[in-house]
C-alpha cells in the first residue's frame, strides 16, 4: 500500500535573503517524511522509544536539483528498504506540489539500537512492511540523475559506497555528458 506524501510549506525562516531554501532544511523535511512513513505503518518515534529502540542516522545524502523557494508547498515522497535486520534506508523525493518539479532526492541510513546502545533487530512488524533491497543494488548509491530531470548537471559525480561490517569503501568517478 503506497504511503501518502507528506506536505511541508517553505517558511520565510527556511530561506536566505534570495528566498532560496537553506540546504540543511532538506534533511529536516526528510525527517518529516520518515516520521510520517513510520506513523502510517503504525510505529511512531514515541512508540519506538517506549519499546527501548533508537534509530539514529548513520549516513545521509541529498542531491539538490531545483531550489525550493519561499511559500512553495513541497511533497515528500518516502520509501523504506530493510538493508539488514538492524539497518534501514529511507529514500526521499521532494517535489514542488504546484508543478511536480523534482527539487531534491536523497536518503538516510539508520541503525537500530537497543536501550544499551548496542545494535538490535527491528521489530518483526516494522521489518515486514519494508521493501527488501533490490537485487544488484549497492547500499549508499542513488540512481543516476535522469537526463530529463530539471537541474541535472553536465558532469555527474557518483559515489559508490559498499558497506561491509564496519568498513566503508568509496569509489568516485566523474562522467561528463560528452562521454564516459
């Protein structure tokens, strides 16, 4: 069952002098989408804490495509993927409601911690509503920007992050529109 998009409005306090949203606010809107996703599936942060579970962010990424501006209404589309029994990834798309323009995409990765601060399994009822990882997908890799997306830069920098235990291996390559 699809989760309804969360809606936020860009406040004056969210913008700079030019009326453009300050970059850190996108992460706040990701949190709105994440908490609404959890609530939609019957598990709030309050419930989580009462169950003795914390879900800290261990990785965050945002790709800014088209700036959100003062008084824009934004839709936050959120999808959750279970990476392991103790790790979950939330993917986000922020769209300007009036035009459907894709403003930003991103993700956050979270580790489930018990009351002792050590990793613990997410409850079955939460794990069951999350999508399993796509076959062949690498954790920490966003899909390439589509050429039709507004704000697609001429050169894309792709970060591929493979997580194995506590090691993080990052490889970067630059691909230009002129060739690869």
